[in-house]
C-alpha cells in the first residue's frame, strides 16, 4: 500500500493512512474500541538520501 501523496513522495496521503490504521486497529483491538486516528505532524525526524531542490 502506498501512503505517499500523489505527486509528492515526501508527504503522506492522510486519508489512506488513517483508513489503513483504522482497519488494523479493528483487527488488533476489536471493532469499536478505537474511535479515531489523527495525523498531527508530518515533519520528518531526518531526511537521508533525499534530493535537495
């Protein structure tokens, strides 16, 4: 599954990531246990091997 945003591989597609995380949470914790998932920050800890623009 690709979580990168279309046209910019340095950003996350939040909708796809949240949907996948909620699906996994239902399997791990049970249906209805996890109410929501929120992406609060997309700042990387480090950028190794990325091109400078």
